[in-house]
């Protein structure tokens, strides 16, 4: 599973491309189908039947509460799902009253708001949604309700169950296939059985010659193999192919023959060229040795075949299509009150790429050696707006999420001008670099074209570490650029990082002070701290000596390889500091503690910040 509010774009891109080449291609979202099957009256009754087999003494508190309130869950699951799908808005009032849905442990987060001077009279949701935000309140409460039920599934049916990271540990940087093989050999549980039935239904409906499974994240791997297992058991002649972001990142040294008990082929990087070559091979028009970026099993051994052939140009990949996907059945969730994360899970966005790859491709923490970053290609603004108009005509939706690694400023400016020239009204958001090209005039232009939010990497807010990262930006430049976006009415989200090689405690305190001042000056309105992870495809992973760290040795790899541990001589306890950073950030997003010393957030003694108190204010006064 990836997101429940909107389709993941890979199948839409491949379906559109293959149809443009005359291929009868169809797409299905089995993740959504699985969730809707589980979160229904019939699904909850099946869960209750599973619980009956568990001795009462071994049931968790959440499971016991579910059983005790089963009738209420059965009565409310249909209306709650219909509301989140946008099919029944009137039930929002009942949900918002907190007297309609049964409430489990996920609702406890609403009962810890303790500000004695709270202007909202102790209402834990009023500061987030205001007195009139009934619809938003209801969506947040309905999302907590679904999360409660997911906890029951995890406790009573499948300990690996999560909406996004389902059985992630079986695949995330897992050097051998053994854990996944053991899981796949186990008998079906309730979730596996439902996925098996859904898979066979789809196969019977379409009767495909070939099935492509796109796996973007580790949390989608187990289910992909279960789907392929079901297909091979019933339709052994059907060709199965594995690809997607997870494969492109983690399976670049694949040597495990058992993978090919489930998949006939595994392809790397953009799928268009490998699939054209594979279809020609299966049609007898191309020899196997002329496949492109494709793993096969030959005589019991894994072989990678990579006939040198240029990729399909970005301008020729066609327009993605969502035909076949049930766009009215996706769930508009509101699980996090972070304003930018809300865009990820709230509403159905048409996902589109402005350019392939990254125009900067220098950041030392990034997988700059891989194709999805390193191969930079653009298309004309006219072609992009043609695609936008075609997508609107098909979906009836005018919201767009541009999913670039970093959308190029020149292309965004040209796109905005073309949208305005054609009088095409859309709402859009995406990821950028906070570079000086985004002047106040350009930010206003982007806002006029429909830009509602941008996200960008401030990472470790330290000029020394930004140089080590090769971000190509400085803290004062970020301040001026983000303030220009804010003044244009565009929400700004900052990606933040901690635990980068050589980062000291003092660096961390200074970074938090910069962040405090950026929030205080209304340069950014949203942010999230990520713990740095070293990958084997990044400059840090490939040249650790340049960053003052030593990589921990990896075991022999036959399956997945991505994250790699490292030894940092600073010896800083970044996990402890991360708790303080996230606590501070949560409060800053709600306007709390902005005038206080940043040391108050840390549970251990930390040094005073070295950042001048009015650093950001002075940076803004020096605007060009």
C-alpha cells in the first residue's frame, strides 16, 4: 500500500505510455480494493471471527474494546468510509460531535492538550480547525477511527499490518530473501486470503497475457509477491514482471533465484524501454540477449541483461491515464495535522512530472548515481499543459501534485506563463530547491498560475553542513526565498534533517534556532525532521572518508541493498536529540514557544546557540 487518497502514479504513466504504442493495457489498484474489503461490514465480521479463536486472556486491550463495541463498529464503518470518500458529507456533523464513532486508543492524542491559557476553552481540535471546521474535524476523527481498526487488525490478524508500511521489515535493506520466503510459505491469514481472492477476480475479469507489478516502497513488496504467487498458482502461463522504485533502488545486485518462482522478469529504472524490449522478445521479434535492464533466471542462476539502447525521451512517454481506477472510491484522510502532510493524504491529486530526474543532482545524501536522479530531461511547457488539459478532461479534477525530485525554476516559470496564457485554472504543489531564482516576482507568478504550496530541503540548517551536503543554498538565502513564497500566499514546508555525518550537539542546537527564527518570521509554516540514513548509492555511501565516517560492513547480499550503517566519531546520541527536535517543531507549527530559548525542548543539558538572535530578520532586510 502507498496512499489511500489518490492512485500511485506509476501505473497511470505506464498505462498511458503502453496505450500510446498500441498495447491493450489496463490497470488495477489492489491496495485500495484490499482496504475497502477489510474496512466494511463483511470485513469487520471476518475480523471478529478471527478474534473468536484467540483466548480472551491473550487479547489486547484494543481488541477487547473492538469486540465489546462490535455492533457500533458494524453500524458506523459504512457511513465513515462513505464520508471519507466524499459520498456522504452530511454525516460530518455526527462524526464531529464525537458521539457517533466508537473511540479507541488513537483518540487519546486528543485528550492531552494542557495549555491553561487555551483561548479555545480546552477543545483539542479547535486550534487546528477553528469553530466552523466541522468537515475537517470529522475527517480527522474518522481517520483516527480507521487507525483504531488497523490496530485491531495488527493485534488480532496480522502483526505486520499497516496502511503504508505493510510487512516493511521483510524487504527494507534485507540482504537475503529468506525472511520473505518464510512469510510467503506460511498459510494465508485473513488479509492474505482477501488479497488472493481480489487477485483472482482481477485475473478472471481481464485475462491478461502479462501482469506488471509496480512496487514503489518496501511496504508494498510482500503483497506484490503474494499477488504473483496467486497468479502463478492459478495461471502459470501468465508472464509476471516486477518493477518500480523499490526495485530500482534496492535490487540492483539481485542474485536470488527464488525471486523468479514468482516473477518471470525483473526490470530496473524507467519501465518504458525495458517493457518494449520484453514485449518484442515475447513476440519472437527480439532475442533474449537484447533485453534492456532486465533480470532473468537462466539455468538456476540470476542474470542481468542490459542491451545498450536509449531510453524513451521524457517528451515521448505520453500522457498518464487513470482509466480503470475507481477515482470516486479513494479515501481522503486527515491523519496528521501538519499542514503539508495533510496535502499528501487529503484529496485526490493528479500526479504529474515536470521533468525527469534532478537538474541539481549534487546533494551528497541523495541517490545521485541512480537513473531517476541522474538523467535529467525536460519537455516543453506547451506539451505539459496539453497533458494537464487531457488529464482534467479525463478525471474532472483540477488539483495537481508535481512529483519531481526538484522542479526546475525555469520550467515552472514557463509552465505558469503557459497556464495563464491558455487561461487554464488548476491548483498545484510540488518539491523545489530554495534557490535564488525564486524571486518575489516569480513567486507571485507561480501563485497566479495556481501554486498553493511548495516543499524544499533546508536539511541541517547549518551553512557548514549545507556546504558538506553540496545543497547549493545557504540559510539566509533560504530565508529570503521562503519569505517570498509566503508573501505570495504559498504555503512553505521545509524538509529538515538531523544525524548527518560530523553533526555535533552544538550544530543541532544551532539548526533548531534557525528553524525557530524561520517560523517566527513566517518564512515557513510547516516542517518535518528526518533522521539521516546513509545509502549505498549516495556520495556519503560511496566515499565515506570524505565525510569523516566509516561504513559498517554489510553481510553478503543476494536480495536487497540500500541503507548502510556508519560510525561517526562525534558519538552524538541523535535519537535523543531527535525527540527534542520533533517536539519543538510540533509546537512551532502551532505558534507555541517561538519566543523561548530552544534549549527548553531538550531533556539533557545542551550548549547555548551560536546563532545571532535576529539572524533571519537581518537576512530578510538584505533582500535583493
